[in-house]
C-alpha cells in the first residue's frame, strides 16, 4: 500500500467518536496518539488522494485487473466494458482529478461518479511506454460514499488494445471553511484587523512570495489545535523556550495539530523552533515559513493510514530539512514553493521505531536546494514526483538504508527506479 491508499476511514470508537475528513482505512488511533484534543469533531474537509491499486475493484464479465505497487491496470476487451470501486468519503463538494497513463495500447474511457458522468480519459499515445497525464474532471457533490466507474468507450484506430492504467484520484474540497477553533495553553489570537490582502488559493501555480502579515503574535508555549485554525495571515514567532531557530531535535513546535486538524493562512516567522507537529492526519493550507528552524513541519502519530497534506504556502532558508516524516503513512506536498534548503522531505533515517512511508510531491517549485526527497528503501518507502520545477541540479530522490540504532543512515544511491523513486524525465522541469 502506498500512502493515502485504501481509503475507507469512517469513524473510530474509543469511548468517543471522531470523524476524520480525509479518506482512509478505518482505523483506531493508538493510546499514544490520543489526547483530549483528539476527541473533537473534524469540521472541515481535506484534500485526499485515492490510490487505485489499493481499492477493491470489480470488473465486467471477461475482463481483469492488474495491480502493481503503484497503480491499477484496467484490462478491457471491448467498448462497454466497465470497472468500478466504492469508497467512503466525507460529504461535501470536491474537484476531481485523475492521474492516468497514455500509451500506444490504451483505450478511451468515460468516468462516472455514483452513476453520473463526470469526464472522459483519452488513453492513446504513440509512445511505447507509459506517459503519465492528469485530467481535471470538474466539481461534484459527494454524500457519505462514492462509486467510481470507468467505462470503455472504444479506442483510437492506432491503439492496439482497450486497456488503461490508473494511478490515483485526487479529491480537492471546495466551498466555505468552518469557523476556527483552537485549544491549549496559549490563547487563540484576537481577530485580525480588516485587511485588503486575500490569502492566495491552495491550488494552481505555486507562489514563492510570502504575503504581508496582518499582525504578529509571540508564542511562548505550543498552540494545540483541533478542528480548523485560521490565522488570517498573522505572523507567529517563538519566544521563551520556543525562542530558538537552532537545529536541536529536542525543541517544541509552535503548533501541534491533533488528528484531523487543519492549520491555514499562517505565517511562521523567526524564531520558529520546530515549526508544526501533526499527531495524525492533518492539513496545512497556505502556511508560510520565513526562516525554517529545526524543521518546518513533522508528521508523527502511528497509524499507517494517516495523511499529512501540505497544500499551498512556501518555506525559505532551511539549513537542513523542511518536512520531516517520523510516523508511518503518507505526506502530500502540492502547490508549494521552497527556496534555499537542504532537503524538502526526509523519511526519518534513524528513528527508534521505523515504518514504511510514502511522499507525493506534485506541482512544487524548488529553488537553490540540495535534495528534494530522501527515503529509506529497506523499509519500502516510496516517493512520487509530478510537475516538479527545480533550479540548479538538486538530487531528486536520494535513497538510504535506514536503521533503529540512532546511527547515521547509509546513503545507497539516487534516481528513478520504478519501485521506490517514482518519476520520469517529463515530471521534472529545469529552469
């Protein structure tokens, strides 16, 4: 399973019910993950990615399915053949996109959601190997669950077959956000002054410009967030024990997000301490780091189905890592800009407990950096890159042998391999 994959997260009973707005496998949080913050009801929706190879598909008579570790091939015989799966989805309005492959032996498909057509896929390309493409299929309303159905509509005359290969489906929520909530020893900020500056959207072209702050607040003890915390573009800076920008691993974060939390429209100034910690699935939307401290954000928790999504925003001046992945699950970094950094993403190389981890890096601008992603192949980590724009010659995917002893991990190579480091030359744009 490769990350957000296998999504059926519904509700989890541990004395209380907690609704997670991301798609995912139904799973209870461990005792280690649970705090009083974890019992709050998630009020917003979060972007979710459905990995095709992890769904339970059905095929029409005479047809078959072929799953790899990273995608699902729909093997049709004729026009009208159909393939489908059903998954739980938090009710709301979503923009739908599908990543699929084009090739000289693929056909054309109609995509249906819960019985209604939402778009089409043209699978033919003259290429003799897979050429990956992303199709935007518009916005739809989803209530509780969704059945995705792919129906063959024939093929290009030059194509030799009716098959198609699906990587993943992305659901991006649209509509108004719920009111902000927060808990913890540091009180929530007062309402910001009226400002004419509008937070940029978390989709489309990444921006490397950090917006002007609408105000500033010192943070002397970690702000604990459940539900949605909207900073309205206020700048938060560490003070007291958090007034550091060193590389010490023992620093606390300015923000700690409980499972299901959403942090948005926040500028983190300097000192930044250890940025943001997530204790399960969470979303960081339009969060900006002016000068990264130890790390910009770290994914913690222990659920293999948890997903940390960074959507929009930017980070600058990270002497080492920007995003650190200590727990299991998946990190998604999209529509983001990073400048002057060591590594954009690192799967922990020497944590005392190790896991299989996945990262999806899509529509990202990376300037003046050394490494885009570092992963541990011995634990089955995967890193997928699409629409990555880089300056200079950073290492796109660096491979390590991780350990649990605390020793420095061993670097064993780099580059696309079709198993752990997943990208092609067309996925990387050099400026």
